[in-house]
């Protein structure tokens, strides 16, 4: 019987309870429950510290597993590894998602190289299934060493409960090698990995983590080449999408409110919400259709693109493309963030990842320019010539090589310096430049925008655009060499 969410919110669940919470009632079919380690002698236990199974989530077949942190700290031995490899092989054979509860201290010292070889075999399975079937990891205890690499190779990582942590080397080793005294929470707790992007979602308890995985799976297909199930269309909230967008260009706002005005029930399942907050990545539904929403976030850094935001966005675009999820891109960005720090952080190659991801994508892609799109960020945010299927813009939007003030500083510098009132001259020249070069009417007349649309019609136009591409064929091609 599936556990209720409030049953034991702050306690560790047993491996069986974890899998029963994840799967539909009565659907769990256990596998390899009697295998034992050949090397652990009297300490050997049936299952060797991991429970594997098949089951159903919302009627869909899945394979799943749960590591037992109370047996040798969840450490991985040879038979433990065999079970994980087996469940991934079956998932590949059946083309079904894999969901794992991870709690492991890493390689089992007593089994030496056999445990390291086991991790290598598991990693190979993760990579073999990457982009073929959805893979979700729920970290519900310490995940150390190889136990942290496994989740990092999957599509989505959920960290569940107060005990969840991930690190390559634990606090004791860190203290011995570097002299740094640090707790598991400070070293690799949920907050650390929410901010660095390793953790995509967090949950307050293990039961919450299981239910979040169930919700996440509703947006994903059973396997690549199949579409995510479509639900009945539901209305968006009754507020207009432009209701929260200030008329003043420099005033900030929350782009998620615009997105919610376009999605069914106004619901967004935001991915990596605390990482690179100047870009929003979320799963949602538009007219019942599972949709990836990618949006600049003016509330943080003015919606500028930087190295971290580019990486986050590129990974999200590639994930959506692999699983056939159409993309809605909402644009309001002044460009890429300039400066020596960004150049040192490799903003060129990280920005190139985003360009690469959009250019190779074959899923339907619709872009809406909400307020502004300048420079390289105009290109990188799914521009028409990068391959967007539809590009719409609100009538008040501005787009071009750069903002008007910056443009006239370059093109009319002498005229500004020679004026009696340079500041007034700059403002006048900037206004004239904006009216001539930055209006969406100019871009529309030259074909860079498909249509200027009133904000109130955005949802209907986006929905119609996706509907028109329902039968679009997807080109199969060899993967390109993604920038590092």
C-alpha cells in the first residue's frame, strides 16, 4: 500500500517503503532479493544492500531501486552493482524510465577493485541510457564518491530530507588532507548543490521526494521517440501576461508571473530554481501539452545572460530536445554580462553551449520577445535564424545589436561631446535611434519576427503554433561536438 505523505515526514524510510511510496499501490515487483556478496562472509545479507524492482507510476511501467544506508553504509559491492546494472539493462530493454533512491558511502572497501569495477559498469549503463529513457535520482542520505557520480549522470537529481548530501570525499577525509573542519551538510548539503546546479529539485522528506518524482515523470515520455502524455487542456490564471511587466524598461519584475499566465492552471515545475537565477527553466503544460519553458529573469541581474545561466539553459534545452518536449522561450535580456570575471569563467564557450543546443534542437520551438533582446543574447535565446519555428514580439518590445544609449555612444560620440548639453543630446539621439532601429515593427517588416501580437493573445498564439507543428518530423543526426 502506498504510504501517505504525512505518515513519517522526517524519518528515514526503509528501501521497501521508499519504493512503495514511489509506485502505484500493488504494482511493485521485487527483483534479485536473495543475491549475496561472496566476499562479506558472515556479514553478507540477502539483497547486498539494495532493493530493485519494477512497478508502475500513474499506470506507466518503471524500473526502480533503493539503496539501504543501514547495511555497510549503503556501500557498493560486486553483487550490489550487479543488481543495479541488471535493473538498468531491463529498463533499456523495455524502454522504460529508471528511478533510484540513492544512499551510499561509496565503494565497499572490503571488496576492493570489484566495487570500483561495479561503479564503472553502472556509470556505463547511465550513459548508455542517457537520452533514451528518463533517469531520475532521489538522494535521501549521504552519497559519497562513486555514489555521487551516479546521480550526476542522470537527467534529474532530487535531494530529499535533511540527511541528503553529496560529495566526492567526505568530511573526515577533507579534515585529514586539508585540515578543514566541515560537516556533511556544509560540504555537500542540499543548499550547496541547489546553488551549484548539481541538485535540480529539493524535497522536505523522502516521501516528498518520491511524490515529486511521480509529478516530474508526468512531463516526460516513456522513452525517446515517444511524446509525453497529453492531458486535458486547462485554463491559465485570469491575469493578463503583461499585467506584471512595468512600462519602464529599467524596472524589474518576475518573469515567472508572465509564464504562469500562459500555462495550464498557472503551474510551473521549476528546474534548478536556486542556480543561475537570471534564467528560468521549468516544465509546464500549454493546452494540455507538456512544454519546456525557458525565460530570462529580469528579477535577477536584469535578465542578463552569463556563464552559469548559459550552462543551465543549454542543459535544459538539450534535455527537452532529447525527450521530444517542445520549447517556449520568453525573452527579456539586455545581452551577455560583460567583464573580466565572465571572460575568466569562459562565458564564450558556455554561451556557445546555448547556441549549440538551440541550433541542434528539432523539437517545436516558439519564442516570444516580451520586452527587449539585444546583441548576442538576441541570437542565443532562440532567434529566428537560429532555428525557431515561430518568433512573436509584443508591440512594446525592443531588439537590436545593443540598447539605444550604448549605440549612440559609439556612433554619435563626437556629436554628443560637441553639444552644449551632452546629456540632453545623448537622450535625444538615443530616442531617435530606438525609433528607427529597435522597434519590433522594423524587425517584423524585415522578417526577423513572424508577427507582432497583443500580450492578451500570447497564450492562444503559442498554443496554435505548437498545434500547427504537431506532425513535424524530427531529423535524426549524429550528435555534434558540444563546447566544453
